[in-house]
C-alpha cells in the first residue's frame, strides 16, 4: 500500500510548500523530524523545541493528528496552506491561509512527549509506531512521568519500565547540557538496551536499542530537554534534542526536497491538525481518533452553549476567510488562539469538559472584537494589558452563565495584595504587575457592568471601531482608552479609574461619574 501511495504522489504535481527557514551558516542535515503532540499539546515542545531543532538544521513538523494518520507517507493530513508563512505587517490585518489537505512526507525521527497525558495510544498507533521503527525510523521517548500512563506503557512494550526513584548520573558521557544534573528519573531496561547515561540497566536515565532496522532512544527524565535561564524561564537545552535526533537517525539525508516539509512558526497549532472535522455551520471542530469518548461526544454539538453565550455577550460579525476552527487537543494546561491568520483557530488543552468550555470561552473571546469589527480585528491597539483581560473577562462571564459563578473575579485575592485598590497604576505598570492589572481591570469592568449594564462593553468596542476606522494602527494611550469609554457611556469615568490608582491626564468635558 505504501508503494502504491508513493507512486500516486509521483504522478501528482508537487504541493506548494515554502522551504523551512535555515539560520545563516547552519547546514541542512536532511533529517525530517516530527514532534507528536496528539496525546499532549505542549507549548514548550510545539514552539520552543521545534524552533531549536530547526536552528540546528533539521526539518521539523509538529503533529496533533493520530500517529497512524501521519506515519504513512502519502496519507492526506489537515494543514494550513503551506505556500507562504509570513506574519501580517502592522496594520495589514489577518492573512488568509486556508485549511487544506496535503500528503504527508516520509519522516526519519519521531519524538513522543506528554508522559502525563491520559489519552491512550490506540492499537492502530502502536502498530504504526512499530512499523515505522522496523522500517528504519528513529523514535525518541521523552518519559518523565513515573505513574501509570499511556506513554509509560509504550516504553514498557519495548522492555523499559519507568522507576519512581531518582538517581545521580555518575558520568554525563558528553551529552549536551547534562553536566551537573542530579536527581534524575530512571528506568529499568531489558538486555536489548544500551545504557548511555545512568548507573546500570536497573537505573538507566538515557538508553537506546535497535528495533528492526530502526533505533529507539529512551530519555527517562524529559527535564534533560530544558534548562532554566537566569531570568527563570524554561528554555530548550540547546543541543540535547538535536543530539537525540542524530542518535536515532539511521537513514541517508533527504537532500533533494529543498527543505519543503510542512512547517509552522511558533504560536501556531499545526503543522498537522487532528483528522476529524465536524462541520457545525460556520464552526469546525477538530479532534483526533485518540480523544477521550466524553469529549468526542461533546464535540458533536460544537459546544453550542459556549458559542451562544459569547454571541449574546459579545456580538461580533463572522470571521473573514471562512470557518472558525476549534481544536480539542490532548493534555492539560490551557489553550491558544491563532488570530494572525484566517480562518481563526481556538485550541483547548484539557481532558475535563468544564475546563474545555472555560478555555474555549477564553480563546474564542480572543477572536471576537465586538460589533462593527468588519475585518475581525480591533479598530486600534488598546493598552498592553487589554487582550488577556478581555478574554479572561468573557471567559468568566460565560462560565457564570453555564452555572459556575465562583471565580468571576478574585475579590478576596485582589483585596489581599491591594487592600485600598490603589496599588496598580494601569497607566504605568511595573514589571511583574500584569496579572494584578487583569484582576484590577476585571473589577473595574464589573463595576461598569453594574452601572451601565453588560452592553456597555460591546457598545464601547463599536464606538472604538468607528472612531479609529481610518487609523487601525493607532495605539491607544491610557487617557484615550478612558476617554473612549466615557464617550460611549455618556459620563466621564476618569474618577473611577483615579479612585482605583490609575494616573489620568487628559479627560472629557462630560459630567463626571457619580454615585448611583
């Protein structure tokens, strides 16, 4: 079947795929790498490690489709149009990159990540994985989770049992960025394995073994792939993922494709989106074969309760460029929104239905900018704190409507760090105050809800779109933001913001807001 599909591909005109970028002075390795995210979407792997591997000369695609759908060359998979990847220039608006189906190329190396995810590896996936290995592919299992998990079961099927104990690595053997690491997770491995880092077969931190014509690498502690920077961020351990690739890549380089392997920049949820697409009329829900059954069932109604609540609270014209897409990703930890391209995408990373609804409300709100947003974008650029505050505000409103009133805004937490409600100046935020600013803004917006009704907010957005329709790149100052609210509600709201610690300069001639 694989030979037949390959022959069919040779008869078709090659798809338009922009070559993957290559840093100046870095040689193309010719190795095609896939990072599997179908069991647990991880921003670190999806964006940071992907970029780090590409900077080492590898060709990298991230994947959210079930493994058996993308490990067969020639199989069609859902991607954004690959002919151009540039981001829009300032003031240009979202660029149209439609969803299309392209044949999957042959990959040399596969990373399996997401050890804590409950999403199972289906029989079709493990069969495809075994065939990939025996046919000469390289697989890297990034474990890092000792409790029973589907990825742990995959490792055990190849003779490696993850251990709950941690060990000190006696010798790093030159592994990049591993010097000085201690208290590392380990595995007990069978005789087919060669221990590259660890004490013995009963405490293997990194080990490898052949499987057919291919090679399998186990990294028992996935923390080896990351480092903590001086400013506390989690960053890729630059050379380690590339070392993993080079350790398991056994075939000749693919030097004849001009790096035309589907790819995406960081911040986008592809390359390969899940294979199932439910058309809900203007909304498409993506999910993979391995998604949990309760979530698959809930996907059938397109989470209409969330959509209806948002449509009422924040009426917004349909997105330009076709459908809106929802991606139900595996794992836990939040969501993402793809707003720089159309169709727009809201992704959820959760395996609990209420959590999915909450995340979905947040990410959909990111894509909804109120009445008269004819091109789907905000009429200008509000202050830096606005976007996340906007999404979180409507996330809480939706969940309140769906029967979850707790957490609309954290009044007690707000009072603990700002008892007089004057500590955070929204006009001049200090480093580290962004989260506090969101809580402060939610409280102010709630007070405006109480005074003017919930329609004040979409009415304000409509006013902003009209006011700045000829200057969409305009950056609102804090004074201009407050003035625009005042103009839309008919009262000067500057005294409210001043009472909440915000410095106000210019203001309107409208009557000041007073008690009611």
